[in-house]
C-alpha cells in the first residue's frame, strides 16, 4: 500500500509564516497562526492513529513549530499593544504615529 500525505501540511506552514508576518500589525497574526497550529495538531493526531499510512510527518512537525512560534510572538505583541493603549490612550498613540510619519516625510 502506498503511503499518503497528511492533509494541510503546506497550508499550516503558510498560515504560520503569514501569522509571523502579521505580528507587527497589532498582534492580529494570532488568527492565521492559531488556525495553522490547529490544523497541524489535527494532522498530528491523524498520524498517531495510523503512522504506517503517512510519510510527511516531518512537514507537520515543522508546521506546528512555525505556527507555535508565530502564535506566541503575536499573543505577546497583542498584549503589549493592549497595554500601550490602556496606559497611553488611543489619542496619544495616534498622535505619536502622526509625528513619526511627519518625521519620515510621509504624507497622510
């Protein structure tokens, strides 16, 4: 019997990387990273039920690690963003961003 590929291996990696890339947007990258981590866990459980049927378990382990790292970074960044908004205030945060953009010469 020919071995099959576990489902969602590539998708989990893509979602983990996309979540990592979105970490600097207020930490909202935890959504794709969380989905990627969930899909990798689901595939890992499927592998553990019948390990002799599948051959891309290393890809799932890699996807799980990437998604977990992206998830942790995003949750920390989201917490930091919430802390900044609660201590500084939304208006002051927007004023700081406006001043930085003016410094860099970016028109709004």
